[in-house]
C-alpha cells in the first residue's frame, strides 16, 4: 500500500493539473466568443453571395466557364484537410483525419490518384506517416487567417485545375469542421472544384429570392464571381474550424477538470483509510506492548 506521503503527493499533483485545465477552459471560452462572433458576422455575406451566384447560374449555361465544367475523365483529386495546430481538444482532430482518410481510400479504391493539402499541424503530422503525397502545407495559420492567404490558396487550386501540364487536378475536396453548437462539431466535406453553384431551392430557405439586374451582363458577372466563390468557401471553412476547435477544447478541458475533482475525492478517501489503518496499527502496538509488560 502507498504511504501517506505518496498519496498526499498525488493529491497535490492532481490539484495542480486541475488548475491548468480550468485555466485552459477559460482561455478557450474567451477565444470561442471572438471566433464565433467572426463566424456569425461573415455568415450573412456568405449567404448573400450564394444567393446571387445561384440566381445567376439559373440563367446561364453550365459551360460558360471552365471552373463550372466537370472533366470528361477524372484521374486525380486533391483533398484539402483542415485541422488544428495544437491538441488537448478531445477527438476533434482525429474525427477530421478519419473523415479525410476515408475519402482518400474511397477515391483510391475507384482507381484515382490522390494528394493532400494540409492546413494545420496535426493533420500534417499524421499523414506524413501515411503513404499519401502532401502537395502543400500551411502551419500556424488557423486563428489568424487573412483574406490574402485564402486568395492564394484558392488561386493555387484554380491553377492546378485549369492547367494542362502534369499533374492535372480534376477535382478538389475540402474537409473541415462544421460548427453546429457548443456541444456538436461535425466533419464535413464539400467539393470546391469543379464549382457546383447553389440552386434556387437551397437559397430559398433563407427568404424569398430576388431578380437581379446585371450590368454589363450576367455572364461577365458570373465569371468574376466564380473565383471569389472558392475563396468565400475556404474562408468560411477556416472560421467554422477555428470556432469548432475552441468549442471542442473548452468541452475537453471541462471534462478534464471534472475528472480531476473525482480523482481528488477518490485519493482523499484512500488517504483517510490509510491514515486510519496506520493509527489503528500504532494503537495495537501500544496495547500489545502494555500487555507484554504485565
């Protein structure tokens, strides 16, 4: 049985861990408020952008721009994976990694070549040990992303999709964490390229659609909006993933704090039992010695 000193040392260590987890919970909660505010402020813009794009696409032919035209033969795809740079957020990163790996295996089983663009250290470190080619990586950008970086990432995908030089990318998929609530964040997959404009039925749920007058023409406006549409989806995914990360870390640290409380209670009970046993043993030794003297 552990000595009383060892048990007290364990209780002290658990209490210090509890202080750390409680502080990390408070930090995550503060960062979550800021990230959630940015996500909610960007949502009306993204919604209106999708509404305009859906309205324009309903008037035009799908072959108006090569970004809208699927390739006749799909040979190679690119998967963009967004994860966090730090851990201590429960199963948040592994859920995203497992979703991306499942998608990669499905495409490989169909006879397609695949490669990865990793945004976040955790996803990059995992797939470094796997037999998948990593085309590009962006570390330390989640949480302080700028629109310039988003445009550069989007332009790299567009260039790879439109290029005729090998290796040509025929489809681009994005795996990110969709924020549903403080207690629920789910991995989601969207196809970035070729672009599938939202239809009128998808945008009608946000209210009645309007008929837009376009100057100089709907076709030229559509061509200008298509690259921006990719940037909007990537930026929205950044905000959703950042918010989901803070929510997952806050929940994970809250659970860790509760576990520390339970461990302290259990160790205190063990300490009291060991202390009582030690006192009883000393009393028995004293009584036994007194009886021996008689």
